[in-house]
């Protein structure tokens, strides 16, 4: 190869962004051994080092800051809300006991359900209304200063189970006297209600048991009396027919008695339901109608429904408008006022109909309860009549049994079937005894500790806890983002390429100046960057030319692992540098699928490499001159499936390179990335050496490693790598020595 003695001119700056800075490794390098597999020393580590985490966080600083702020603020808000508000808290303790009989829970009661019921009863509006109506409570400033004292208490009163049987009732506030009075008043009212309800419940249950026992005693006495009569009238067992008749009559009587017993229990159940319904009927005017029922009933009104629909349409239109215009636009303000007027009009209409609808709902409930009461009365009447008829039938059968002969004592005992009836009577008597014991024992719900005031965290401690939670959430998210970014194993430094990938670094290219520095108009800084860029490319060129001289290398391919890692810019820079050094240089665009060299040199796309491979044009017709002396270009041409097929054949490409070797001193080939498609591997088998372009903070170590292994497995000489995008703050040495020289 020949070189001209012309001085090296300044190389044009390529038109691609983020092209990188300068440092040299391995001044006398050799290409990788063909077929050798590169083995990184630390590419598969499970945990990063601190510098690697810092570099990863720098790459995702905006995302980490945004997510960290969100999570930190959420954590701070959660801690602020979790910590009690106010300076003091008043807490009372209430004990709830399960019903225990003979060491076991009696009457089938679910204690957990009982506990949940009591918690709901503690915060009913009826109870809170009585608390607010208490003269001592109604005069308190906190109660007088709120529009809805009941809702205020619902929000401020907290219930929590301190143990399985101890319920904690607490309230936070700034004035200890006020919260102490409110909690004690509420607990006293609740315990009064609980005692009264418990006594009334036992009385109702006792009446049911007494009625049932009376029925059972009557049945048992009747059976025993008949048994005595049979003993008096009975004879020794006689004929088989008499015995069979006795057995059939006995079975019939037993079946009817069982039916009567079931009917008696059902009658008791209906009477209980009747008492419950009558109680509901008496207190329905004192119960509050559900808010959901009110809103559903009012919304069905013919005057309200159109306004609800108009309001919903306005909300939907306003949500669309928010994404289309800014908040300070007149249209936004007009639509917002319109929506507010619709809301106010709907609220006024709802209030107008609220009282009427509430009265209608109560009337409907009364009608429903009245209907249920009538139905229960009918059931009681019907089943009582049926019981009487069955009793008459039983008496008739019993008379037939009295006339039967030949029955034995065992048959008479079976006729009575006294065993089940006596067992039922024993169970009911035991339950009545348990109720008597409960009447004489303490109440199931007892006050174990009146309200006691204690000091809470002050506001400064809440602020400190919130700040600590914010920073903890922020740091946690920042570490998580940094770790996930590190998992992508992007190239942080030149040392990683050497130590972890085992690649020789031919040179480094400085990063393209930031947009802010370009806008600032600092001509001196921009000029200095151009000098640094030229020297970095010239240094890499010198290393390559030394290898070309010692190893007879003429065709150099520049590739990368993936797209967007600076290979096209590196190829154009190396070709321009070699041309300015006096070498007849050709840059060949073999990136057929995504060509861009013709844009850099402002040349037409066709005719180019694709047309030459298809033998549609001659090589000489595809070579195009550029504005750089001694530099020519063959663009990619128009790619198609036929072009890719011709590339895979190999012979057309080999013929192309053989003709070009005789016409130029050096040929730089810009190929496709290695991993997405096989084009780079096909082209690489016809070149003298390959340089991999690596872009700092973009290229990933595992992918670069895979690309390198694919090249070496095909015996393609891998000369090394050029690292692009080197930041000035990580140079091994600076470029202060580089100065502009006279022409």
C-alpha cells in the first residue's frame, strides 16, 4: 500500500449523534485467534459493585428520581396517616365473654360473629345520636364546632381488639378533657344498651322454652297414661295376627306423634318470628334509611333522572376536554363552571325529594313487615289446626290399640316411643337452667377500664417519621432501578471491554457535545472537541494501518452487536481519516437492510452494492466520489430478497472484493449488526479483519460477547473494539496537549 506525504487534514464531523472520546489500549495488538471463544471474567456476576450501581443509576437518573419521589411521598403519607393525630388519646377497655356451659360454648353461638356484631353496634348512628345529645357532650367545643357531630364521632372513634376478649375504644384529640368525656359517655351508653338487649333476649328465649316444655310434658304424660292402661288391659301374647296388628298400629301412632312434635316446634318458631316482626314494626320509624336506598329511589324520579343523565354527560365531556385544552383556557373554565352548576342543581333536587322518598321507603317497609306478620299468623293458625286434627287421629288409633289383644309388654313400650321425647325435654330443661345461671351471673359485656388519657407523638416526631419514610422509599426505589439497570449489563467503561469481554481496545472516540453546550455558542469548546475527535480517530487509524502493514490487511469490516451502537459513524470516520492520510480509500455500505452512508456523504442510494451483487451494473459504475479527497463511496443500493440471496451465495461478494482490492489502498466496509441478522457473518467471511463498535452506556456486555463468539467461530479475524461515547470525566488522561496547528 502507498501513502502520500500530504499533511493530515481535519476530518469532517459525521452527522450521527453521540460520537465518542479518546484513550488507547494495547499499542501493539494482534487479532483474535480464529475459532477462539472469548470468555469474560465477570460478565455473569450475580451482584454489582458500588461503582457499577452508581453508573447504572446515572443512566436512569430521571426515571429513578421520578419513581423515588412517588414512592417516597406515598410512604411519607402512609406513615403520617398511620400515626395518630392529635396530642392525646383516650382509651377505654370493654370485655366480651362467650357463653360457656359445662366447659363448652352453648346455644350454638359463634363468638367471632358476636364480636363483629358488637363492633358494629358501637358505631351505630342511634348510639352516637344519644352520645351527642348528652348535655355534657353537646356543650363541648369539638361537638359544637362541627356541622355533623355524628359523622365526626364515626371518623374519630377507633375500635381495635387488644386481645380475643378485650375491645379497645379510643379517640385522639388535642383537648384531653373533651376526648375523655366523649369516650366514657359512649362506652356507658353502649353497655346500657347491651345489658338491656341481653336481658330481653334471654326473656324471649325463656318464653319459647317454657312453651316447648309444656307441649313435651303433655305428650309424655299422655304416652305414659296409655302405657299404664295397656298394662291393665293387656294379656299374654297370642296369635301372630294380633301381634302384627299391634305393631302396625304402634308404628302409625309413633309416626303421627313425630309429626305433632315437629309441628309444635314449627309453631314455636313462627311465634318467635312473629314477635321479632312486631318488634321491627314498632321501631321502624326510629331506624335510619340506608343512603344507597335513598339515592336509588330518588334517582328513579322523572325529574331527577334527566338531571343525573345531564350531569354524567357533562362529566364525560369535561374529562375529554381536560386532555385537549389547558386549564387556563376560557373553554376549560366555562365547561368547569357548567359542570359545577349541574352538580349544584342535582344536589338541590335530591334534597327536595329526599324526605318524601324516605317516607315512601318506610311505608313500603311497613307494608312488607305487615304482610310478613299476616303470613306468620296464618302459618301458626294452619299448623295449630293441623296439630289438633292429628291429635284426634292419634286418639282414634289409641282406642284401636286398647281393643287389640295379645300384645306383649315390649310392644306397649315401643308404642309410647318415650325415649326421644324425654331427651328433648332434658335438653330444653338444661337450656332453661343455663338461662337462669346467666341471670344470676355477671353480664357478658363489662367495662374493664374507663377511659384513660395518654400522650401521643408530637407533630415534630410525625414530621421526622414522614421524612424518614420518604427518604427510605426514595432510596429503595433508586437502588431497585439501579440494580435492574445493572442487570442489563451495559458497558460502563473501557476497562470492562478489556477485563470482562477479553477484547483488545483499538481506540476510543469522544462523546458528542451536549445540546446545551452547542446552544451556548462556545466556539472554542466546539473547536477543541473537533481536535480531540480527529486525534482519537487518527490514533485508531494508526493502529489499524500498523496491523495492515504487518499482516497484509486491506479490507476492514466495521460492525456492532446491535443497531444504534455507532458502527456507521465509526466506519465513515476511519475511512475519512485514511483518505486524509493519502490512501486511496473506499467506504462500502454493506448494511443493505438499513443503509445510511449515502446520507452522510450526500450521495444517491443507487446504483450500489445491491445492484453489483445482482450483476445489474458494473463495479465501476457503482463507485461514487465524495467531497473528501482520496475517498470514494459505494452505497448500499436497493435491497430485496434477491439481493440477500445473492449475498448468501458468497461468490458475487468475493468477486466484488477481488476487483476492489486492485483499485484502492484500503476498503472500509460498514455492515449490518451481528445479532439481528446473518448479513454481517456472510460479509465477514470475505474481509481481512473486523472491528466491533461499542457505545458506552448503550452496548450490553452479554450481547457484545455473543457477537464476538459468532465471529470467531466462523474464523473471522477479530481485530478488537473501538469504544464510542467516552465521557471527558473518565479519561485516563486529558487532551490538553492537543492544540490547533497552523495550516
